[in-house]
C-alpha cells in the first residue's frame, strides 16, 4: 500500500486536481470529502482511508477535492464525482439530485459555533456588530450557515470573510485579522489541540450528527454496497483500525472515530434547518 503520508507536492496535486482523476468506469470512482482542513491535511487524512477501502472493496476510489469547500461542492453538484463525505446535500433542492446516505463517521456530536481567542475582549454576539467574522466558505453548513443564521436572527451586522476552509478561518481569527470565526465544534477542537491555541465559545447550536458518506445515483448497487461495507468494517480489521487511529490523530479526532452504516434518517435536523432559514442561506 502507498505510504501513509504522501509528500506535500503529490498530495497538493491530487487535492486540487492538477492530477486529474480518470473518468469513472465500473471499477473506479471519484471521492470528494468536504474540505474540513487545509489541502495537505485533508489528503493526509483521506488518502490512507480510501486506499484501504479500495483494496478491501475491489472498487477503486480516487480523491478529488478543490481548493476550497465551495469548489469541492461544485464538483458534486456538477456530478463530477460518485462518492462524497458531506453535509451539503440536505437542502430540498439538492435532495432532488438523489444522493443517498449509506454510512456516517461515528464521532461525538458536532455543533455550529461562534468562537473567539481565549484572550479576546468579545463576550457576547452583540460585540460582533460591524465586525468581520471568518468562515470557511458559503457552503459550510455547520461552520457558516448555522452561525450566520444566528447572527441574522439577532440583527447583528457582522461581515463574513470567507477563508476557504476551517483551518484558514481559525488562522485569521488567531492572527487578529478578524474578531471571531464561525466553527464546526469538532474542527475548532482539533485545531486547538494541533496548534496549542485556546479559544472561547460565545454561541453554540444544537447537537448535530457528523458528516455522511453518500453515493450518487450512477453507481451500481453492488459497488455502493462493497464500498460502504469496507468503510463500516475498517475498525474490525487490525490494519484498518490502525489506519483510522493514525488518520484521526493527524487531524485531532478521537482515535475511535470509525464509520457506521445508516440510512440517513438522523440528519433530520439539517433538513429542518433549511426549512426555517432565509433563502440566501439555502
């Protein structure tokens, strides 16, 4: 199997499409996870996992992500990929595209949050009126849409600054370029551990399930089943479990963050959110 962490240039090339995946056929598909981290760290987390899944399932998966989370979601909406790891497809319009949930990462609940550096003078959401707040991008459901909807509901005129991914948004916040950041709780916890940067939460959403593994309508059922089973059974195989532990440690996830089968019914909170927010956030 290929080395656990590829060198930076190879990871970057795969991640941003400088090395394009070949068109999918009966045995090869493109896999697009939402950009939760920087490009290099995203590749370091996912490449060992999809190499393992490809080997065990007999169905080749190739990583395809863009420079930003919005770019990656654009690939998905253009039907340029066949498997995704995402929570960007639960709006009424996007559910019409037919993406089907088959598994999810079994990690602690996540929450949308608005966070500030631990030493910040900001104590309340109202302190952000007229201030810049960093977000990963306009497609980030938990890290942008949930927090920004809360600001809008309170008539707080904060100015969004889109950084491209969560790590970049946190970097802008800790550097002092912006007053606060919208966050996925899982990702700010991981960033804080990796970088040693303490933070405070000034708003948090209800608990939500972690992102979902989803399959497109053009994937034969046998291939979809084989890929799903390989993900779900990873932690039951010593080799697969070791890969999951190392990948989770690299990004600051709990080491027991494995994958479990699901039909997606537990994502009702996401669907409810889309029914209640302003049209600009759908």
